[in-house]
């Protein structure tokens, strides 16, 4: 991805968060697999979330990302 595009995206994300509008960010993040999202978090927090996701998937007979 073009570095200028990255910078513009970060600028827009910061603006949206500052103004309480996270809808576009949620939409963007929805395309990422759970493992990728958890990789951004603290290791202990990520492991806890992965465990919860896997348990919910198991209970609902679905495959988690």
C-alpha cells in the first residue's frame, strides 16, 4: 500500500475517533480475521478473547476465524 494512503487513512481514523464516529473503522476492521485483530492486542488479553471466541463458536457450531 502507498505510504501516502496509509498516512491519510491514519489521519481519517484519528479524526473519526476524536469526533466519536467509529462506524467506518468498525466496517474496515470487520474484514480482518480474528487472529489478525488479536495480534494487535496485549498477549494475555488476546489469548482470553481467542478463548472466548472459540468457546462461542463451539457452542454455536460455527467455525471462528
